[in-house]
C-alpha cells in the first residue's frame, strides 16, 4: 500500500483520533514505529530478566 501512494498523499489523507485529533498517514506511521520500539524494548527487558534468573 505504501508504495502505491504519492508523496503528497502522506499529508493529505488523515484519520480523526479521539484523543489526538487529526492524524495524517505520516503521523500514524510515526506513532506505529515508536510503539513498535516500545514493545521491542519491553520484550528485550523481559528476555534479559529471564536469562538472568
């Protein structure tokens, strides 16, 4: 899907989030990437604790 979008589409198309308001596709992708990094850090922390036990 991302490859089918023109560069300008990333700022034109948006969703309305209940708490955050208007989010463009760029915003949504950035939030998803940050959230994925959060889960990766959580997974690594738990794995390290498991290995240390």
